[in-house]
């Protein structure tokens, strides 16, 4: 039985049905008609992420934001970021065409949505094993320039980001307070490494150093969010998507998803990224990057076991940080 959208506030129902095209097609068509988008008969699900996302007629992408998983903030964040990205941004971002709410405000969640242009493409994660090292290296260098440009964007007219580094520090303090509980729940790290967390983590003041370049960061550059295609066995990057987790921060938080998910801990790619980004002060780099990754909002270490055998044999977090982050080793 197909539920109604208001039943998706239940976490179990949400996980089972949030990408169900049969459930969402009439709502997608309602939104399309509202904005004069015709035809709108062909509706298919996009890649599963946190929120319901559907591709219409291979022309438009409609993303709905639920109440679960911080949908209210993610909607506001993605809306604002897409409005301030400049025309000369170093990578293409699908154009934001429309925004609105599916339902009238009342007792139920309104299901805000964003409508983007559709880029005919695939995610690099779908073909990563087919992408040669030269193209991975070029992508790493390009992303270094992209993220540095993003950090330099003016945020003066964006109230959501005005708190700047103060908000970043509060976020890290909150993550620090629940870090041990998070990792004990996730169990992605070996138990003896979890026991070392409190002693290993750098102070928040070190991680939020105002002398380190900071500004707007994407915070979720994963394989799913890099779009492109293979042409004659060469990867061509076409776009970067999903800015719902963006915040003011520095490169160390950006690197957690970027290096562990996209680079798969290949330190040659990490070096290429850092050189293109222009991070000159690399003192305590491995420990800063490891601390930021341990404090990450999501369980990014869940991917590590299949990539680095040393992950399970490291006796200390410092040893594991060297395996993952030390580009000199």
C-alpha cells in the first residue's frame, strides 16, 4: 500500500518510500503544472540521498525536502547557495529555476522544493573504476580550485551564514560533545581506536583557526555529487550538485567526504587537491584532517574498511591518521 506524503514523517516509512515514484508522481506533476512545466508525464527517481529527488522528462530535477534529516535547514541552505554562486564559478552547477512548497502551511509539513535544470549525465561514483588515474588527478586539481573559489564568495548579504566562524566553532563543540557516543553507535572504527577519541581530538580552537583560509564550504563533495560522462574512455566533468550541507568552515571539514569518499584515500589525489587549493601551512595537517573527520556530522569512516587494510590493524588514531592523511608518508 502506498502511503501519503504526510506519513513520511515516520522514519521507517520514510526510508521505505521516500524515493517511490508511484507515491510522488502526482505531487511532481502538481508542482510542474504550477510552474508551467510541460509535458510532465515521465517521472523517475534520481540517485537516493537524504531527500526525495525526481527527474521529469529528462528536462527538470525536482527535490523535495522532508522534515526529517534537517530538511528545513537543508532547503534554506541550498536555496541561498544557489542564489549566490557567480556565473563564472569554476564548475557548472545546474541552474535553479523555481522554488516553493508543495502543501499550504498548516498542521502538516509543507514539503518545500527546488526545481533545477537537468544535466544529462551520470555520477562519477557509477563509473569510478572505469575512470583512469590521469582523469582522477585532473578532477582533484580542479576541485581544489573550485573549493577555494567557493570560500572567497562574499556572504555579507546572506543572513544564514553571517555567524561565520562562531557558528563553525559552535558546530564543532556540539559534535565534540557527542563524538564518543556517535562512534560507539556507528561502530565503524575498531573499539580500541574509539577509546582514544577524547585524548586524540584537537581543541576546537585549533580546528577553527581564523588564520586558516575559511569561507563557504560544500561539506559533502562525494562521488554521488560529481556529475559527468565518459567520452572515449575519458571522464568529462559536467557539474557539481547538492549544496544542502554547505556551511562556513575551512578546508579540513571539506576534506573528510572529499578524500575518504571521492579520492578513496589516494594520497596522490589529496596532494594534487591541496596544491591546487593552495594550502601553504600544512603543520599538523594529518591530525587536523583526522580530527575534523572524526567530528563529522556523518559516519564517513563506514567506507574505510574496503580501502585500507591498515584501517583494522592501526594501533592508534595517530597511526590511522598517517595512513589516511599524511601525504609525506
